[in-house]
C-alpha cells in the first residue's frame, strides 16, 4: 500500500510542479502587462506620440491573477505553505495527531472536490450564457474551468496526506 501511495504522491507533486510553472509564466505576463500599461499611461500623459494605455490591460491582469492563484495553490500544498495551527495538536500523542490530520485532510478533500465540481457547473453556465469581459470580450468560462482543473492535484495531494494519516493512526 505504501508503494502505491508513494507513486500517487510523486505523480501529484510532478503535476503540481508543472502547474506552478504555468503560474510563474502567468505572473511574468501579469507584471509585464502592468508595467507596459503604466508606461503607456505616463508617456501618453507626457505627450509622447504613439503611446497610450493598453486597452483592457486591467481585465487581462485580473484573468492572469486567476491563473497565478489557481495554478500555484497545489504547489503551495506540496511545500506545506498553507496555514496550519498546530499549537495544541503537536502536544498530543502520535495516533491522535494522525486522527486529527486525517480528519482535516478529509475535510479539505471534500472542500476541493466540491470546489472543482461547482466550478465545472459554473463554467458550463457561463459558457451557455456567453459571459465575456467588458473591454476585450474575453470569455470567463475557460478561467473557471482552469480553477476546476487546478483542484485535481490538490485533491490528489490531500488524498495522499489522508492515507498517510490513516496509516499513522493504524500503526501500533
């Protein structure tokens, strides 16, 4: 059983690392666009010809913010970068710590399964209605589907943590 858990964990970590690279590219794009937009605004105000703000720049930065946040969250889970309050739990016996960790991972797993499912449902409704951004006409639904897609590695990582915690409880 431990070998299968290790294999699932390696896959989930690799998947999360790949998504983190996508988030990094999104962050670079976001920063580049913001800087170019600011330069366009300032140079246009100074009267320099051929310079102006980037139309829809704020919209694109917001969409890239979704990419950065959604695609980086799984890697943050790999690094254990999410907030955990262990002040009381760390003073308890190992089996109790394992039981609490299993319960927390199960709750997180349920949360991200629901988030992924509802994101797909919401994306379908946005796609049917044809909701787009105001300036550039960028459709919203691909970004909502991306959020659902990003829930997959998080669920896998939480499943691995849950199984390891259950094994910790069952060990004597």
